[in-house]
C-alpha cells in the first residue's frame, strides 16, 4: 500500500512520480526535477520523500520567523535612532 506523496517542498508541484532504479526507488518531481532519497522499497521512498518535504517546510517556517524577528529588531533600532535624533 502506497501512502500519499506530499507536494514538492522546493516548487510546490504535485507532478510527482516514483521512479524504479535497478535496485531502488525514489520520488521525483516532474516540474523542478528534485529527487528524493533512494530506498529499497517504493513505500520507503515515498515515506522518505514525505519526511524530507515536512523538514524543508519546517525549515522555511523557522527561517521566515527568524527573518521577521530580525526585521522587527531593525525597525525598533530605527525608531530609537529617530527618537534620539529629534529629541
């Protein structure tokens, strides 16, 4: 039984397929050509792809939150400079 394949974490495409290599399987994106880890079974290839997809999405969220925090720090620093400049 094959589980659902998550969208590509790199381009968000759902144009995905499982490729059979000589002794392994991997999930490949038909849009951006990203390839997941090679595994001995089709099921393991899909599971590995889904884990990779979830990890990339989590990393994107962490990076976005870190960026928003840094932008807020810069905005606060600019406000403080303006207060000091005009007082």
